[in-house]
């Protein structure tokens, strides 16, 4: 079966404008143009759009999706299996959050007691699942299954006090890092203090700290575009500056 832009937009829940944009950037080209100049999409394009929308739902950028679909090793059946697994993870997150809200309502109405740890279980699990989805493969390859699993378990058992401390340290080291960046010197007192605060922040999440692992993570901040973007949002070049500051702080590269 074939579809015009308007019909495919209605079928998929997107907009005609979105489909035209996908054509412009080359991520979804129509099968052909009609004699009247209309874009016409066939079964192959419908399947490709399905994958695009799946990946968008999982939070990937169009650039990332385009790379995945352009990979000669891309396998549609395997991709659908991966989509299913990730959607099940997402459902698990939502079920946990819903359960957390229901318990909170019951506790507020006096029908049950809710421990402080229980109040944050859903949020902790969502943080773990989000990290796994975004960075799990790279982190596990670099640090190993056991290290990552122990870190996730530590996160699950965190107290609210530890959570608050982590949030405060993250805010402090990023603020100090932004000030240090203006000096252009990763060896400056401000930059080294930021590196030290970064270490303290990591130690809340990590089960073990080492200078080598700290420096290795700093390298990943630059090598992985997703990590890099988190710091370059503050200031372009910030990821490299933090890496250099941590290398000086740890004496490692």
C-alpha cells in the first residue's frame, strides 16, 4: 500500500511538516514522487518511520537514529526486539512510580506507614534505568559488570541525606568549573577545587574510587558525545577543560 504525506502523517500520528523535514535531512525519503509532485511512501518507508518513532520515543536524536539506520549491520528484527526490551524497561519504571504514588497517597490518608527509603525507590530506579539506557553499554565495557551492578545497588540504598549531598556537590563543582574555565588554566586553584568536588560527588555513587578510574571517566566525558554535550552545554570546550583538570588532579591520563 502507498501513502501520501498527509495519509502517512494521519496513520503514524506525526505531522506532514515532520515528514517533509525528515525528507529534507535525508532520514526518511519517499519511495517516489507522483506525476503531480506529491511524495509517495511505500511499505519500506512505513517500516523505517516506525523505527524512527521508536527511537525518538527512547530519547535518541535524529542524528543518532540516522547513524543507526545507515549502519549496514542494521537488522530490523533485532531492532524490534531491542525496542520491546526498552519499552518493557520503561513500563517497569512507570509501574514503580505509580506504585510509589499509590503508597504515598495511602500513607497521607493514614492507611499505611511509608518509610523514608520507600518514598524514593521509584525515582532511584528511574535514574538507574535512564543511565543504563544512555550509557550502560559503554560504562559496563569500561568498568565491568560487577562494578556497575554494585554502584547501582549503592544508589538504591542511598538515604535522602546522601541524595541531597550529591545534588549539592554537583551544583558546586559545576559552578566552580564554570568560573575556573574563564581563567583558561586547568591547573588553577579553582579548577583543582572543582576536580576535588567532582571526586567527592563520584564517591557518593561509586563503591570504590581510584585515580585511574577518575581519569578514565574524564576521558569518556570528551570521547563520548553524549557525555561531552552535558558539559559543553555550560560552555563549549568545558568537557576538555574538566578532563585536563582531572588529569592534573589525579596525575593520570
